[in-house]
């Protein structure tokens, strides 16, 4: 069974979260986690961290991760930014990413009362977000040398 948890940077699972994000997202494009931290100093500490965890004989194991960067005081941004969404390559296609996104949407829309969420999606990830009801919000742009589009979703209306 897979559990979705919100953790902090001092949580014992944070090291596994970082290792998964590094292996799936950063290393393939030649980045380290330190490179990521340096691109946006202080951002990691301001993010809410979500992990998908399986109960393994050796202990809890992180098989998925995502972060939510809430709007910051003094910023004109009112939507939260979803970042660093990844699932262990051996576990992709099992609904883990969908469950992470559901947890983030619940947190954003019901607990934080945000009006919307957005992310910078690699073109190959756009169908994943579209299946979840997200819409394209920009033309193609480059980020870390990879083509992306902004994807977004607004608070569901009753």
C-alpha cells in the first residue's frame, strides 16, 4: 500500500525524497541537488514536501515526491507552484503521481484556500497533467535547457 505524506526537511524521509528527485529529474540533465538549491536560494525551505511511501521490509521507502511552493508574502502571485514531481522509474504508471497531485490539490484548495495551482511541465509530462484536469497556460519556453509549458488549474467551483 502507498501512503502520501507531507514532510519537512528535517524528516527522516527527506534524504530519500532528495535522492529520488536527483535520480529522476536532476541527474538526467546534468544537475545536482546543490545546483537546484543555488538556482533558487531559500526556495526549498519554503516548499511543502509530499512523498509517496511504501512499507518495505527495510523500512519506509519513498517512491514518489513533489513539492508545493505556496505564494509568498509580498509577491503578486496568488497561485501555488507545483515543482519537482517525480516517481521512481520502476513504479511509474501505478497512479502514484496522480495520488501525489491529489494530495497537493487538497492541501492547496481546501487547507490553504489558494485560487489555483501551476507548474512548468516538460512537454512529455503534459498528458499527465491534462488527465488531471490541468490546462495549458503558455507557449513553449526553455527551463534547464528543456522545453516546457506552463500548466494550471483553478480552484474547483461548487
